C-alpha cells in the first residue's frame, strides 16, 4: 500500500477476567482486553509512522464524492489538487529552503498552507489524506498526523530536534487541529512558524476557523498573538455539507445486552472485551498519542455497561479513542447507553461540542459496522 509502514510498539499485557455468562472459556480463545494493554511507542518510530491511517491509506481526490448541492466540496478538491501539484519543487541550492511551488527560492509572504474548515462528516480527513498522497514527494518527505500526535512528537524528541526532523519535509498535514490549552497554543505556534521559515508547506483540518481556535476552552484573548500567528500561516478553505457517514443510511442499531456483547466477543477472533467504566479509567493512564497502538491487532471492540461519560477530561480522551478506532476501521459493539447519550447537554453546548458530535458520528458509524457480529 502506498505510504504504509510497519508499526513497532511494545505492549505490556496483564490478565483479563471477563467471562461468558454460564460458561468456562478456554484461555486461548478469550477476547483481548484494551484495559490489559499499556503500549509504548519507541520515539524513533514516531516520525516514520506519520502517514495516513489505514482507513485513509487508499483514498485519493478522485475517490472523494462531492455533494452536488455543496459546491464548496468540488471547489476544495480543485484547490487542493492545485496545491499538491505546486509542491513538486526541489530544494533551493545552498539556502536550505525549498522552491515554493517550483518557482521561488525564498519562502513568500502570506499564508503558506491550507486550512480545511467545516462540520464533522464532510470528508475533511479524506481530502487531507488525498493531499498527502497527491503531493509529488517520497513518503519520507511528507508527514501526516493528528494534532495530539504532533504535540507528543515534540514531547518525545524535544522542540529543537522536532524542528530539525520536520524541516526536511515538503508537507506537514495536521488532522483534528484544535487547541485545548494555552501551552499547546504557544508550542504549536512556535513550531509551525519555524517550519514555515524552512519552507515546509502546511495543511490542516478542524471544525474551528483558525482565528477562533481556543474559544470557549481557555482565555483565548490572553493568547491572541499566538492564535493570530497560527491563523496567518493558513488560507482557510470552507467545506460545507451534511455528515456523509449517515447520509441516506438507516439508524444505528440500538445497544445490545451485556450477554450478547460478551458472547459476540468470544465468537469473534481478535475482538476485545471491556467494561466501559473500566476502559475510561484505563485511558487516563495511557497518553492519548498511544491510543492507536492500544488498538493494534484488534478486529472489533466490544463494550459492556456503556453509561454517560462522567466529566470533560474523560470525554476528551474518549473522543481521541473514537477517532483512532474510526481511522483503523475497528467496529464497536456496545451494551448499555446509546452513543448519542454519552455526553451531557452541558458538554454538547460547550466549547468542545464539535469534538463530541464528531465522536458520536464516528462511534455510530462503527456501531453500524459491528451489527453483524451478534448472532440473530
């Protein structure tokens, strides 16, 4: 596959005690448990693994199906295709900077990136991954990762080493670009400014316009200079439309019983089985940048006792897990509360509401994918 890599992680595993009601399962056939995993991703693999995730490994601009009622979607494909074609220039000799769009040896003034803004489910990640694939450069000269993976890279390598590592890239794609705290604002603003100086092109997706990052989450006014600095790097590209994941599809299946989910987990090779409250507690002990590694080798996630998320910190961790499961096309079979009731009204009306609606949308799609795991 284009851009595929071998993912190297270390997993510490402890035993799990889930059992099928009324049975004595054999250890070799027992489901996996996410709660029993403590993944550690080697720092030297972090950059090599910054490629589009499995769900988006084969997407291209011509596999994106624009809604005919939303001309902004067709326009986005045109603009991004042109942007990708313009990134084929070679390094400028001697200066360490690239030719921008193959014509200049110095980085021009003004925005040096594109910023895909729109609601959840309009195909922003599809377009971002298509841009990565269409950019005429070797995979080692372009990087694709989520915002949390980028901040974790800085934590693992240090700021200066991250600049040195990424400055050799032609393109940096950042998915789910949403600032959650002032520290991230300053960190990312400084990092992207340095990379732009080195001639790295930027592309990002988010549900929030770049000038409004941080609103409703922290005292954004106190960090206005950093936020405005981030905004200056991007040309916003608005993408309108409805959530394609549910366009014309039937309603998601209602949650199953704990017994149905447990039996399905034992009957499905490679499935995991966890109590939802225990999984939420476990996520607090694993850095969000490792949630992808947490699901390595898992064919389906089975959850019992799904109930409302108790607080915002837990909710935000669940959003990241939902994103990683969706990226990896892992079905989610659940017992308990429907996914559209995971988050409180206060959460759905607050500063992170778009993240929560995205999580509901993606988990609902994965629940639909998992319906066939339960014997009818």
